[in-house]
C-alpha cells in the first residue's frame, strides 16, 4: 500500500515537470519571428513581379537569354531560403529556370512559405525599353509614343550621362554605338535616339529627352550698406547691419549677391550697388528664383551708439574758456578778484552727460571750486569717456597799489571838526569825530550808550566822538592819524598813468584802473563810468575841488569795487543834489553832500562832513 502511494507521487511530479517544460517551449516559440516573405527578386538585371497573395514571382528576360544557370538577387523577411534542399544565397546561388522553381522561405519560428518563380523570355519580336534612369532619376516611358523623358535636378549637367536601363530586345544602340546599361555615356543636351533591336531583327527607336529643373535657389548670400557687411540669418530670413553713429539712413545703396534671378523692394527692381532705399525702418527684399518661387528677407539697419564726447564750449563768470581738444584741456582767465570757490560753468557737449568726480554737471547750474584744476569727464552714448582738465586763473589786479586806510577804514564817515546832517539821512556804518566832541555831531538826535558811543535812528551802526570814554578816544586818535597817513600816501603816488585828463572835466568818460593826476580841480558834469575788476585800483589826485554835478552818477562796471577807488582831494569835495558817488574820499578839507545825494564808499575829511538827507553806505 505504501509502495503504491510512492509511485503515485512520482508520476505526479513527472507530469508537472512535463507540463512546465511544454509551457516554456510554447512561450519561446510565440516570441520568435514568423516573417517569411520574398520582398524583392531580380534575375540578371530583370526585376521580378512578386504576387504576395498568390505566392508567385514572374520575371521576363530578353529574347534569346539562356535560363539554365541564372543567379537570383533577392530580399526576404525570413531567416533562410532553399530550393529543394539547396540553401540559397542572394547574388550567389545559380538555378535552372527553364521550368518554374519553388523557393521555400523559412521563418525564425520554423513556419515556411513557398514562392513559385516563373521565368519567361520575351518574344523574338520584343524590343521595349522597360526601365531607364539617368543620374539616379527614373525616366518616364511612353511606350506608345516611344519617348522617354527625364527631369534632372536644377544645376545638373546634360553631358557625359550614363543611362541604366532594361530592355526586352537583344541589343540597344545610339547611332552605331552599342549601349551597355550602366556603362555607356552620352550627351543629352539634345534628344538622344535609343534604337532597340528584337530577336527577329526588327527595331524600334525611343527618343530620350532630358530636362533640368528650373532652380529654386533664391537666397541673399551677401549684403552690405556703406561698406558695412550685414549678418544674414538664413533660417530667420533676416539681414542685420550696425552702421556708424550719425549715418544717414534715408538713401543708402545696398551691395548684395543673390542666387535668385531677380530682387525687388515692393515693386522696384533692385540693382546691387545702384538702387537706394530708406532704411530708417526695416526694408523687405523679395528674391525670386528661376522656378518662380519667392522668399523675403527683412533688412534692418541699426546705428551704433554715438562715440562723441567733446566739450564744445565752456565759460565761467562770463569768461570764455580756450579748449585744446588734443590735450583735453580748458583754460579760463577770469577777471581779477573773481571768487573761484563756487563758480557755475556754462558748457555744451556732444556727449550724453558730464560729471566732476561722481557729481552730474548741469550747464549753468552746478557749482564747483576752481581754486585747483577740475577734471570734467564726458561720457558718450556708447559708454566711452574723455576727461578735460579745466584750469582757471584770475587776471592780475590793474592799477596802483591799494591805499591802506588803517583804523580809518573802520568808519563810513570820519571827520575832525564836525559831522552834521539835515534829517533824515540813512547811514550804514560807523561815524567817528575827533578831536571835536560829540556836541559837533549835529542833527542826529543822539542816544548815548554808556559813555563810549551813541546811537541814532539815521545810522545803522554807532557814532563815536573824542570826548567819549576809553577806548573810544584813543581809537579815534589812531583813526585820524591813519586818515592823514592815507591822504599823504595817495597824494604822493608818483608817475601817473593819466595827467590832466579832460583838463579837469571827466564827465561822459569810461575810466580804466590807474593813477590819475591833475593840476587843477576836477568836475564831473555828466555821468562817468569806472570799468575794471573787483581788485583793480583807481587813485585820483585832485589838488583843487572835486565837484559831482547835481543828478549825475558815477557808475561801476566789470566788478569794480568802491573800496578800491580813492579820491585824494586838497580843496574839498562837493556832491550835488540827488547825485550818486562811488569811492573813498580822502579830503584835506571838507566833504559836502547835497540834498538827496547818495554815496557808496567812505567820507574821510580832515575838517567837516556835511549831510542833507543823504544815503551813505560803506563799501563791501
């Protein structure tokens, strides 16, 4: 019983193993290729007609061809081909085709199919050209019209072409020349007559005509404007050019080359090197090929960023600078006494902007100190820069040396015997009197400030007299002494620049800085102008009386300053009613201002100063 059970288990295991092996075998077979078709078949250059459904292959060979040992060239999707038991190798194995031959194709999965190959020879009268190619291009055969036409690609030559052909005839000739397919060349610039002979000696002639396709080429291969070559993007059909800054784009003539037959902009035919166009906007160039097709290129002309960076003009305080473009320097000579610490330059530039260090400069607005040379950096539109070094020099003072007033310069009015006013006057600056006492300061309605000075509503400043307490009296003594010294200095200056100008009448003149000397009194009966710089000096030596006529004016120009104008007068100074006077009067006697007269300067008299509703201001 136990032995029976053991045999049963053993048979079960054997059965299981056989089932597993069988299953594996079936799966492997299912995965193998079942392809077993003949996909192409030729015999001695003759192409067979494969009927896949009927599994037949028919081949027609020229009349007279021997069928006993033909070698087939074939292609198959199977893994092997046999005729009977003989393995077949394409292009190698010969067979006798006088009767149909069975070609068996075996697939990778072991299945097979059999194709029956039947070879016939053309009738003895057959004389057709069945295929014809030139340079790989198959011809179109019209067997009725006996013509063959071949169209070659554009640019192909027609001479020396070798035809590959098949025929049902026994031979083919061109003229008397025997033609061998794939070997014999001919000139196809004209129609070529191919004569085919049949086995029965009859003939037929095919007229072979070769044409060349019209070119489709239509590329712009080169393009330039004003000597600048463009960058051509054949893919995008664009041409881009960057011309120098400032180039006039309105009438540029393009030089170009093209593979097309014609080029137009709009309807206008373009001639390279001749036709002009406006390139301020992109221009469309349309190129037409020989075959009539067209393509359009968009030409865009850009201007390079401007490299100009010159300072074209430069001035300071009305003084024009001298620009040396080569050395990149600017020299400016300003009048004597010009304050160089905060000058505003007026300039023009071809650049985009101008800086001093990191500070952007605005013409006529931005102030700089020119006590040392200043570097102006100009930046062009293209980012390049140029730096100009600006050097400013002040002209030397003209005229004689300044008369030193010492302590007398602390007073707008200083007298020895008296200072009087007919109210109301307006005096800006201090008033001093010595050796006379404060009682000789008349018309001022004094208000004492302690015992050292006094105030008046007519004076913006203080009034001092010799009888006031220290240090006033000693200060005045020094000032009076300095006034006398200044008078003597001015009177004794030698070598005048002008002697007895106008015989003592200087009205209506413009007086330049210098030392003026007369031997008579001086009258100013019409307006006079003193023209010079802020540090220039005038000294007038008048041995008689100085008279400024009523309502006449002394004007200053060019920056001239009243503090540098000295009138040394021996015989007294008279300023007429409503007249205006400029300068420092050093009078050996008196100074008298008529009603409503005004004065910018100092009235320093060794006797008295008389006012009558006057405006007197100390010079700046």
